[in-house]
C-alpha cells in the first residue's frame, strides 16, 4: 500500500468524521427542537444508530455507485486525493456558515471534477445504471419524495376518524410489503415493525382516551423510534459514500478489482468515524434545520423523520447516493405545508436549494484546481 493511498484513506476518514458533525443536524434537528431529547442526548442517540447501520447495510450498493462515478482507468490517486480534499474544504465552508449542503454530493462532485481535469468529460460514467446520472436524478427526487411521503403520512395521522386512519395505515403497509421487492430482509421487517409500532401506539392512545397531553406524549415516544430509524438510514447512506471513494482509490492501485471486494476493516472504520462525527454535534446547522424552515411539534417531527427514513432506505435499495440533507429538508417542508403554505419559510428554503444546486459544480471546480496544482508538483 503506497504512502499516497494511506494519505487518501486518512483524509477520507477525516471527511467521514466531518460528514458526521456536518450532517448531525439531519438526525437530531427535529428531536432537539421538539425538546424530546437534550442536544447531548440526541447526538449520542443518533451516533449510536449511525453505527448500527454497519450491521444492516452489508451490500455496499451505494458505495459501488460512488466508486463508478468515474470510469475505471480514467483516474489515478491524484484525482481521488484532489476530490477528497475539495470535499473537505466545501464541507467546512458550508458548516462554518451554517448551510446544510450535501456531504454526499460534494464528495461526488469533487471526484468528478478532478477526473474531468485529468481526462476530460469522457471520464465520467453518465449511465443511469450506477453512474452519475442516477445521482443527478435523485438530487431532484429525494426532497420531493421526502416531501410527498411526509405530506401523506401527516394527513393520514391527523385524520379525526380513528378507524379510517388505522385502515389506511394497514392498507398502505400491506401493499408495500406485498408488492415491493425488498433486496434486504431488514427493509421488509423494518417496515412491518414501524407499521406495528404506530398502529399499537394509536390503539393504546385511543382506548386510554385521546387527550391533547396523552397524544403529545405518545408522539414524543414515537419520535425516539423515528429518529433512530432515520439515523440508521443516515449512517447507512453517508458512510457508504466514503467506502466507495476509498474503494475507488484501492481499485486505482489494483489492490481490489471492485468495491464488492473492499476489505472488511474499511466499512467498520467508516461507520465508526461518522458515528463519532455525529457525537461532536453540528450546532450551527441544527438551528436552520430544526427551527428556521418551519416550527416543528413532536407529531410533525415523527412524520418528517419517518418520511426521511423511508426515502433513504428506498434510495439505498436502488443504490442511489442521495443526500440526507435534501431528504429531511424536503420532509420538513412537507410537514409544514400540511398546516398551511405560509407555515414554511420559503425564503430559507430557496437559500437551501441554491446551496444544493451549487454544491456539485463548486466542489468540482475546487477539485479541478487542486488536481492541476498537485499535477504541477508531480511532473
């Protein structure tokens, strides 16, 4: 293993740690803003379930998609190094200014930008089957899916007719279990478990007598479940991007033929690193995600996190490297829109969208500049 490869692995793990504290707000913003957990309790809770994802996401399909952003043979270690450093720079800039940009897209943008500087646009894998086009499509789809799901489940949840509400939930969950092809057994049992937990909670609350206090307390308890589920999705989604970039570096060095042969220590280190990063917080972004988009109650926190988790697991099932930031922001917007459109602070939302639009091209430009700089000294 060359010295440069070791440097890349170390920097990638550092990026994974930064990703953890940069995206900590995605997992904890709603549960902190609703005061279900204190900030300290929330980061411990989220970090633990970030790491739990290590035992669930074992196929590394998202990692494989990230590694295939650039065609095999069209990059070298300098390309990977420039991409990782550019990603770290953009993540730190957006963290400092409290902008919840996508760590996933900055990593992909950095890798692609450096590759284009190295071998031109032909080096990019534009395929929908594991290429960068899949990433571009989900830049649009992830927040939309999160928003649509959150609107639907919120409208069902606030339905006053108890038996109609239960009937809709049972019907939707049953249809999903019957008609969706789940690649991982956990996804099947996880969806079934979520459905059972919600239904049982609603029944208990109904037969005890639905008062405002009891219902609010029920949603506070359910938010622990929804937050944990979203944190598993966050860990499983984001740690895989770093696994993919380390895998790409190992492929460039002919250490492994592809990401499916990644050494077992790489995923363990990546999931540990993102968990530790989440524990370090990310308070600048928590305020934007938790309070500035829309005011969030425990009920709405549960709906947003559940919608976000479903979106992340769906994308992982397709091998799509989605942004947890985009996903939870879309879900929070959807929750706010069910009250009234004016409940969403659209000015803040537009600023977030601009950050999302700029992330890939800015990261690509930084990475291209770094590649040319490194290339001068490597000649």
